C-alpha cells in the first residue's frame, strides 16, 4: 500500500443505517482507489455476490440525511442516482470483485476498522451498563439514608402526648 490511512479515518466513514454499520459507495471507492462509477459497475456485474445483508441501496430520504450529516459526502446531492451502502461483509466482497492489490489490502484494513468499531461499541455498552448499575445502587443508598434521617427526626421529636400524672405521691 503506497499511503497509510489511519483507522480513525475509515471509522469516521462508517455510518449507522437501518440498524447496520455501513460505508457508502463513494467512500469505499475512495479507499479502494477506484472511481465510484467503476465500483458500482463491478457490483452490478456481480450482483448475486451481494445479498441484502451485504448491500443496501439508500432511499432518497436516506441520501438527503447522509448528505446533510456528512460533510465529505456533499457531492452526493448532485448525483442523480441513489448511492449504495456496504456492510462489513459487502465491503470485503467488493475487494474480491475489484481484484487489485490495493483493493485486497484495503479490504483487510476496512474489516479491521469495522471490528475495532464493534469492540469500541461493545466496551461502551459495558461501561453504560456499569454506570446504570452504579446509579441504581446510589439511588438505593439515597432511599436508605432518607429513611434513616426520617427515623432520627422522629426520635428527636418530643412526644406529642404527655403521660398522665400518677395520683398519689411524687418522688423528689
């Protein structure tokens, strides 16, 4: 590979679309060093290799949302066609149909970026779970402390009813 690309640059191009992590065809073509037109031509020629869980064609609404949220994809708004988005497996399949040395290297690199992102999200979920667990414990402690304070306040109050005086004798 002539130029190293940081994993963060690839990860920043991975989007969440229809509940799946995907990379848009323009970004994938850039990473593989081919034009988007050539990439899409090869995909169309090899369509049986791309089941629904490998390849998604964006709707016009999704395209508008992607263009609005991703500055580097502003050129998509001038495109008349709807772009494709590739899942992790679809990105790897593209590297096999392009069959260039750079495509193979970048395919491996992109898979590593997807895996790295998956691990990050998994760790983030574990951290969120631990935080929620701690919040529940703290809330429970707060309730216990409040109950304790209420009991102390109750003990500090003077009895509302005075005991009746015993008739007969008094002790000095």
